[in-house]
C-alpha cells in the first residue's frame, strides 16, 4: 500500500520525522511517496499524511480535494486541532493503519464562487480590509437580506474551522459532524451583531461595498472591488479524515485550550 506525505520543510524535527515515517513504512509494508507537485502520483495513494501544523493539513487537503483519499495529520506546530497525532506516535499509527484500526470522519468543505471561479475551504473564508479602514458588506442568506456589516471583516467557518480564526474572533466551537457553519464578524461596529450559526444547506451571498480582500483557508487570496458578489455554500465532496480508536474530541479541546486550569 502507498502513503503520500506532505510536509513543511521549515518545521522543527521534520528531518527526524521523515526518517521515522520511512522506517515505520518499511516495517509495515507501506511505500512512501513524498509530494513533489505531481498530483498524479498522489492519486495512487491509499492514505495521505500531513506532517507539520494545521496549515500543512489544509494545504494537503486542498491538493487531494476530490481524490477520496483519507488524510491524517502529524503535529509539528502549535495547537494542532487538525494535526492531532504526536510525532512520538508514528510507529503505532502505522501499525494501526496496517491492521485497519481506525475510523473515517467526513469533514465538509465550503465552496466559494467568485467571478465565476470556484474555490474550496476546509476551515474558513474571510473578508477583510486591504488597509486599516473598516469595510462594509451586505450579507444575504438564501436570498434573504440579513444585514450590512461595518467592521474589520467577516469569517464564514465550517465546524472544522470553528476552532481557528472564528474562535479567536469570538465565534462558538462547533463539534465536527455538526451540520452547520458559523458567520462571525471581525470587530463589528454594531455591538449587537454576534456570530450566527446557520444550517449547512444555507447559501450565503456577500456583496462588497468597497475594495476588500477575500481569502480561502488563509492560502488563496482574491482582491475584490466594490459591487462584487461572492456566493458560499457547502461543497458536495467531503474530505475523509482518519481518526484512531483512542481519539476523543473533547479531550483534545480540554488540553489544547487549557480548560479547567485557568
């Protein structure tokens, strides 16, 4: 069986991790394919490993989008909500992969249509100012006008991305599998505008009132002019994420967010 590997060269311990991945692969009759920009090689893999931080995981997810290949993350970064496997567990996870001791979670992508071009985001899409000024955006849900936001920006996040930028901006945590996403304002001028959770079948339309930035997963950037529209909805093709038998989401939250110790 073949395992594709995505990694971030500058991460601490990455050389040792790559050596340990290669050793564990040989011991368990896997072959490793390190991603070098050739998607055709990755299409032939049975599993994908992202070694790095959550950014590495998002990058790998965007590359394998639509390939129907399960992905797991090894954490070499900070919080690591997506890359939740420790580097010390490499040997054991290869044994579990070989013995099929894992489950598959499906995480949905957002699909954003901007100027006729579609982009997907596993975490979030973000509207922000091109400078230090506030921006105004009109928000529609299922063709109904919701409000005009005046503030530093707007985040639309999936449950997967609810623990990222949205959380730091005051948004709620959505457990993976929740059939919803959250619309979170960034420093709104109207203090009554709070994060809004909507069901995953909703279609959101954002109309710009002036020039602003639009970013998918912090990686794909568009600069929008005034009077442009971006539609956002759930994408039909999910990402398959590998979780092992001892995975406990609330245990991860408690440890990562230091709950009970403040």
